[in-house]
């Protein structure tokens, strides 16, 4: 527990699951929907945009930008809130 409590994921430390279960389910469902059909796709690129933000691009042009940081990240008109992600698709 201390490893999570004193890490950049300390917001996940909570002994009362009912306080975060709905948020976890919503996040899982959103990401699972994005990943449908991608299990056989190659990752074309994985880039650190900053020390806390990564961008992964799949061969179909879809991408996910993940912000592991504590401040919002904005570039090219896209904002990723702290400890969150956005998905999209580039034209091929």
C-alpha cells in the first residue's frame, strides 16, 4: 500500500472501493471500446511527448495520448487532463 500511497498514483489509494468503483468501470469501458479490434494491430509509434505524457499510434491511425502527470497537457488543440488519456484517429 505504501508504494501506491507515496507514488504519482497516490490518488488511487483508497480503502473504500465504493468511492471509486464507478469511475474505474467508466474508464475501463471507455478504453475497452477504444481497444476493440486492435489486438492484432501493430504499434507504429510510441513517443514521450513530455516526461509525463506518451502517445501511442497503431497501424490503423488510431492513437492514445496518456497523461501520467499532475498538470494538464495541451498540444495541437488537444488537452489531456492529469492522470487521464484521450483517443483519436489520424487520417491515413
